[in-house]
């Protein structure tokens, strides 16, 4: 393990479980089975969606289930939303499918994933037989990217923006500095529509060589069970990924949702939701800062629909919160984090106030 410009670079062995981290653990595990009745602050999908109009659009599509899915209209709608030609768009069964396609379809020698971030990209690369390098961003630096930390010979670089779980929004210019001839630069923008104005977005850019942008429609619109996302890239890369896809990978209801969610009215609604989320996030952070005497630290500035916190005995606090009716996301499955980290989804103020009361009880019990 070596340090470069204050950021750790680590080359990890090829094991599906990620060696020291369970790369296949996700927030939904917190609310399965005996956690199904808990108030969910573990999953980053908005809790009050999909809205009625979107449910109706999806329901209307069910009359066409006898026919094979035809994604042309949805693909064109997504392309228009980003000002791109349709050959630069690939619809996928959620953004997670895109990571599998990238790992299988692209010929890469030295892939690097910037952590802490969503763990599926690394898991998919490992499953495809790749040895994966890690660039570990540090808490001392606010988990912010230094482009110089990424090895020059990396021919595939993956980074999230805003990053899950840190909620850091990296400057688009800093990410664009990672582009190189012969390098594929994958930017996971699954939560970008939760940032007001989508500032720092690279979606729609065609001037960054090797750029691949992933977007998800499941977070803002509460469609995790439907699985719909898309890839924006050069026509050549899109063609490579499309050849790796199975036939008809996106269902007719998911295509209907994609077309609906990129329309003008939906984009305006998503923008309003982003501003509400920002206000609710500020309320949550203000409440969390009251626990500073207990050793709790919030990673700031937070720009996603979730916040990352570090606190002593977080595992015990998390268990107490479950007993009080709240599920939060453990952080130790993310490379670069340990057992003292928790990720909290942003919820409405009433829910947040209830959670803060429960957190007060949990911290008190654990501190005895």
C-alpha cells in the first residue's frame, strides 16, 4: 500500500467478496425480513414515490405485455433529455446492470475504482476476472478527489458523483481531468438529479474522451423494484455494451417509466424534490451536530440524499436504533470505511425528528 498526494492507492486480490469488505451488502439488507417494519433510513430511494401519475403511466403499459419490449421511444426520449443522439444512449435494467456490462464488454488491463463509493462496480469487475486497483479517499481530505492520485496507467476509472456513501459532490472539472487517451472514465451519476441544478454533471458532455456516464431512474422516482437506468457514452462504447446485453433487457413497464421520467413535467418535479431534499438534509445535519459531544461527526458538505457519519461504537448504536424502530446503513462494507461509520438517508422533517429522538436514546444506552 502506498500513499500518493495524501490519498491511498491499494491493489486488492481478485476475490468476489472484496477481501476485507462485503461488496455485495447493500442498504436493502437492513429492511428485509425482521427489518421490514422498521423506519427506513438505510435505502437511498425516496420513500414517498413513485407518484400517482407515474404509477398510472406504468399501469397503462401493462396492456402491451403480449408484445416484446420496444425501447426506441424511451431511448430517444432519454437522448433528447440530455441533448444527445440516440446512438449515445443505452437503456439498462437499473444502473447496476451497466456495471456488469462494462466489466464484461470492455477490454481493460488495469481498472481502478475510487472509494469509498458504491461497491457494485468493483464487484462486477472482480466477477469478470479483473484484478481491481483502489484509490482510497481520506476523511482528512473530506473524501474529495485529487485527480493526480489515480495511476496514469489505469485504463478504466470508476467514480461516483455525488458519491455514495460520502455524499461528496466532486467538481466536474476535477473528474474531467481524469480523462486520458485510451482510458474509459466511468462516472456514476445515479444521485445527480438529487443535487439542485445538477451542477457538476457530466451527462450530455461529448468533449471528454472516453467518458461513460451512468444514470438511474430508481432513486428519485422510487422505482428500485422496476429496474431502469441508462448509459451515456460514445456510439462505439454503446455498441460494445449493447452486444453484451441479453435480448429485451428492459421490460415494457420500465420503458414506459423511462419515457415518463425524462419529460419536462417530470424534470420540473424532480427539481422541486431536489430542493426539498436539500432542506431536509440541512435539518438532519443540524440535528446530528447536536451529538458532537458524543463524538459524532458528519461528513460535509453533503450534496446527496444521504449523509455519512462517524461515531464511537456505531455498531452498538445501530443495533439500539433497530430496537427503537429505525434502520440505518452500516458503513464498514465500503472500502475506505470501518465499523465506526453509518450512512443515513434523508427523510422528511417529521421522520428525522423521530429518528433524532431515537438516536439520543441509542447513544445514551450505548454510552452507559
